[in-house]
C-alpha cells in the first residue's frame, strides 16, 4: 500500500514515518511539507493512503481534501481537535490528535490495509480484457509494449494495435503484474520485456523513446536486473 505523508512539521513527519515502519506492507512513496506539494505528488504517484495534517500554511488539510476528485484513503493526524465534524464529512478513516498514540495510529493503518487488500482486483492469467467501442478485446500481457495516459483515457499499445479506453493509470497499474510492468512517468507504464536500453532518462523501446520521471527512476532501477 503506497502512502503519502503530508505535514509542515518535519518532526511530525519523522514520527509518522517511524510508526509506519512497523507495517511492512506499507511503502512511503513521498513526504510533503505543504498541501500544494502533496497535490503535485498525487499527480505523479499512485497513492493509496494519505497521512494528512490539517493546520498548514497556505492551504489546510481540509481545503486540500476539498480539491481532490477521487481521493485515496485519508487518516488525519493533527494537533487541532476542532475539525472532526468537517473531517468525517470527507469520509476520512480516522482523526488522530497529536501527540500520536502508537497503538491508535497503527490500528487506523490496519483498517486502511484491510480495506486496501479487499479492494485489490484479482490478477489472473496472462491477459486482460480491454473495452473499445463497446467490445471487450483480449490482450495478452506479453503483447503490451506500453500504456500512455491521455486525459481521462489510457492508450494501450501493442506491436500492431492500440486500444483507447476510458480508465486511469492507477486503475490499470493495479491490474498488471508488477514483475513485468512498471510506471516510469506520470503518463507512461512500460512492459520491461520490451525495453531495449535505458539512457539519459529515457527508456528506448524499439522506435519509441519514453521519458523516465525523476520520482520514478529509483523504483525502476530496483525492479530491473542491473549488472
């Protein structure tokens, strides 16, 4: 489960980070010191859970939640007791007042983990069905070269076809085996089997040269076999 920590206080972010280390199924993808920075991180990363402060300069945590069209799960961790009603109107998982109690916090994270695991689609077989023009087409994983985000759509490319379908990168990413597919940019998912070389921040795939985002580079090199 991918997690984003949002708090303007460095010490608070460190405490939350240390507590999350007790849960091996949680990966901290990014830490932001402002709501604005967090909104940008959400554009780049597939986030399942946000640990969010409320009182932050510029934009509060409540205001940030109001901007999110399809928010991930949210646990509020704040020094302010006065926003509980507003918070639960946004269907947050929990509202925890600082100083953070370890057991209370980990219990909230466990609820998030259970919800996350229950919502994961079953990845079976070596193919998926893609809806195009009202028809569901069977596409084998091995044939997919890359997937590109196009506004509210994604385009799945094979060697001889492309399928434009209404979906999100986050949704399709969860339906593909992580051993073969990896997101290298906010707009690109690649099939590692079709990568010829990686050079100067670019994944070269036949005639395609796809950019590798800075925030994705470390995860890419963890996934591929490098000698």
